[in-house]
C-alpha cells in the first residue's frame, strides 16, 4: 500500500508541475511574489536576549518593534555593522533579476513582484501574502537568513519553512495530501538542492528543541526539522477551518488560508561567522544565492532560461 501511495504522489507531482507551468487566471504569464523579510525598525535575527550577548561587542541588540519579548540584532564583521533586513532585500533584487531571465515552456514571461523595495518599508505579514493573492500569483517566496535560538552561534546551513497542514483552501480542506502541502514541500526541496550545489548544507538544528523524524507533532508549538524542511505548529489553539492546528508562522498560515503556496527560505545563519563570510558577505555571494534560488524555482515549475539573441 505504501508503494502505491508513493507512486501516486510522484504521478500527482508530475501532473501538478505541468498544470501549473502557467497561471490559470493569467495564462500569458507566470507570477512570483518575492518577500524580502523584515523591514524598517525590524532588522531581523529576532530572538530572546541570550546569556553572554551583553558582553559581546560584535552584537548590537534592539527591542523588537512589535514584540516586547524579542530583540532584533546587528552583527559586526570586518569592522562593519550588518543586518538581515538589508541583506534580504539585496537577495530579493538579485533573485528578481535572475527569474526574469526565464520563461514558461510555452514561452510566456515570468513576472516578479516585490513586497517591499526599500529598507524603510515593513508591510504586515498577511499583506505580503495577500499581495500574491490579489495578483493571482503562482507562489509567494519569503527570503530570510537565520539566527541561532541560543548564544552558541554554531548552527549553520539552509532550511525552508513549509506548512505542516494538509489543509488547502483550493481543495476546500478535503484532501488527505493537499496540493499546497505537496507543492511547498517539493519546491523547498528543489531550492535546497541548488543551495547545496554552492556549498550550503541543509540545516540540522535551529538552536531550539526539535522533533526529528517519526510522526509529525500535533501538539501546540512543536517543531519538526527534517532534511532541511521545518514545520511548526501554532503555540495556541488557533485552527484552520478543517479543525487542524494551524501553522505558527504567519506567512505560512496566510498562504494556507488564502490558498496560495507561501514558503520561507532561510539561506544561511547570519550570526555564524563561517556562514556569513562564505555566503552573505559580498554582492558576489548574494548573487550566487539568488542564482541557486532561481534554478530551484525554475526546475520545479519547469521554467526555462531565455535564449540570448
């Protein structure tokens, strides 16, 4: 029975990629919304104050603008203060440039939209996904970089945050393996595969207590990180219309409720010196990230590079 189910899923994904190579509501284009994470006073790398940080002169922490229990951070590398907010925006611009080099198999253009274009903007999380819904976009991809959940600063690698729910507004929450669940998982793996090719391994820890492998946790707040895919349930009793516990991350949750794939790509650990220097410290390295992202997206949605004339 398990073998037949795997075969069914593979056939389904193959059919899904073909049927989604163009937007059903806009057959002349394929639309992607890129969300540069954070913005304005939210510098990113938000977490609780960790023991030892006060004495570390390479870190500057500020109260989170909308969550009094968290602090956002800047880090000093090579005598320069840098933050996730600005880095995410650079990746978004580079990724937009790369994706616009592609077309669908039918020759239709790829249209790319940004949720913010300056570091002074910080749209509400729901609005970032809702932009995709309003544009009838095929997918919303939120671009981020990670930070350890403690002061060790040893965590490294990439992960992609995807839905933990089989709920799917597009199928009225009735399918066992929803299209949205499968699409996010497969798109995430496609991106991670390309990031691995430029030297970024799949993250194995986020600095938090995780449940690895086995049955996906079903109690509030639990997390599953497996093979670079992170799923996290809501910490309260918030549920989807089908009664299942909702996702913790608002971007992911909004995608499920609006019926549009929405994933969060955590490229590398901003607070890890090795990750930062290898993958985030120069425009050249950020462009390499963007190219890897674009290849992963293109491979999954079967987009092809335009031929140079």
